């Protein structure tokens, strides 16, 4: 086979992942990406170096993840769609498309936060979804039972 493109990397020209990241004046600091759940406030959630090892910033990150999951439940509620203009008009269709894009964007952002594999982030995300369900969907589903309608059609 020989030298792959003159780079000597083998494996189809793919370079191995870097073992360290360069920070500052030529100093190298090892960065680890967790692939299993771990506990602790030393983490990176969504942005490089945030929240870091500071407890207060970690608490702020947990509040942000909780708020994202709560917002996602709010945006997923059908009662929100009833507030938007009817989709028959071009303006109504654009408003619904924007609401859908916002909901999907928040869902992807929350998924990326969960990919930190931090146990605290996972717990507050689930708690935010539960609180959002109680706040925005539980009453609608209770109303469905009284009217014998499928829950998906009510909330």
C-alpha cells in the first residue's frame, strides 16, 4: 500500500484524534471527553471551558439546562400552536415554521448539553422535562380523560 498520500497516516488518511489541546503561550493541557456518566462539577457543557471547575458556574449551567428542558416542554405544547395565526395564510405558516425551528433548535441544544455525560446535567434535564410536563401538559391530558380523547390530540 505504501505511504497514503505522502502523509504516512494510514487508515485512509485519517489522523488520530489529538491527545491534548493547546491553550495560551504554547502550554498544552489535556482535555478528556467522557463517554460514560460521571459526577462532579469539573465539566464542559456546550462551550469550551464552561462552566469549568467553578461551583457557581456549574450551578448556573444546571439552571440553564433546567430552563432549556422546561422551555422545550412549553414549545411542544399544542396550546402554544393555538396562539399562532392559522396556517392557511402565508404569515401563519411562517409563524408556525419559526416556532417549530425554535423548538427543534432548543431540543438540539439540550441534546448537546446532555452529551457532556455529566450526571447532574442529566438529572436537571429530566427534572426540567417533568416540571414542564406538570406546568404545560398535565392539565391538558387530564381534560382528555374527561372527554375520552387521546392525550396526543389534547396537549
